[in-house]
């Protein structure tokens, strides 16, 4: 009979809107899958504006050095994002009684819908509606659950603007959810890249799981992966940090054919004006500015 390993829960109170980023940060090294929400009814509900983010550390790896590394990684988020609310995250390490906590997050993850897209887990048995486009996503991987506000706005933009047969580039693909969604809604080719080496295998797995391994091509790197012969594209997607959106505004334009459309997200409210200016200065015309909570998105077209 196998022995159930001992675990330590790493529990963080994260500001809503930033909990997916906190989850990505926790999903590193010996930590396992991430869960959202309070651990049990015996634990006080999270304060208004916050959410519990939890991961599980094998007890053998619950060392002072690993605890210090986890806390340091979380503290660094304030510097990397410019969001001061992330500078003082409350972190708890709680030894747990024996149970398979590495997979217990499956109990609380719920499928979600954006327009006609229904995102399900591999173990979901929910009934879908006629006309649904269904994506099977294994949540809790390194790139979050797909439920973040910025992801939802991008999934909506794909459904609103993508014309079947278009060629799409997905910059900073992460889990690959946007690339696969674009393929599901009719893109004939999706070229996607990310500088994180963990993105490529995760994204490729998502595409193959949903039957779009031949339509979506994933690579590790940046814009240098897009030679002139591959450009221009009909559509461009990017759900990345606002400073990166600003830095690569000219690259976005160069990837698009004249009249091609773009959808960009990942911009918190305090950086919206600067990001808007960078994009328009690069020759991109913004026609829509969706907002969800503190998050801003930009949808538009390249001029001539």
C-alpha cells in the first residue's frame, strides 16, 4: 500500500486582479498545483478585495531556505509590476494532515464561459449548450487557470473580430489558451512564442489535447523568431505586462498587414494612459478600450 506524502500548505492573501500572477509565482520549484479560495469553512473568508491563493509543498522540501525563496519571489512582484499592493503579501506556511493535497485543487476549480467558448477541465462532466466551442484546459499549470480578467477580454476579442482563414500571431503565449482559441474560431494558422521556456511544452500540450496541434506552432523566444518572410499577419494577440506592450508597440505594427487587427491586454489602470500613447504613437489605431476591473485592453487596427 502506498504512503500518502506529507504536505505544507503555502497560503497567500492576494489582491483580486493579481491572484493569477501570484499563482504563477508560487508554481515554481518544489511547489505543486495552485488552488484558489479559502481552504475550508473553518477559515475566515478573505477580506473584501482579496482572494486566497494556495499551493502545496512536499514536507521534505519545507525548509527555511525554500520558505525564504518563496517569500522573496512574492515580494519581488511589487518591483516587477509597479503595483505597491503586492509589496506586503501575507504568506502563511501550514503543515497539513495526510491527504493528496497535490490534486485537491481539482475540487474547487470550475469551468467557465466567455461568449460561445466553454472552457472545461479534463474531469468536467458539465453539459454544454448547442453551438458551444469547447476547450479542454488542465488548470493549475504554470500559467494559471485561464480565468483572469485579461484572458477573458482577449477571448471575447477573438470571438468578436477573428475572421475564419486569418493568420494570427500570439505574442507571449503563456499557456497557449489564446492561440488555441484563435484556431478554434477559424484561424488557419497561429504562430505563437514566449520567452519562458516552460510555455512551449504547456502550450503545445493544450493545442494537441484540443486537436489543433497542426494549426498552432509554438516557439521559445521573442520577435526575432518572426522573420520577414512570415510577416505580415492578419491578426495579433498579446496578453502581457503593460511595460512590454509599450516596449514592443512598433514590433506589433510591423507584424500586421495594413488593416490587420490587434487585441492587447495585461495593462493595469495606472499604466493605461502611457500604454495607449505608446500604441498610437507607433501607428496603431485603437478602436475599442475594454475594461474589466482594474484591467485595460486595447483593440484596433494597423493603418496603411
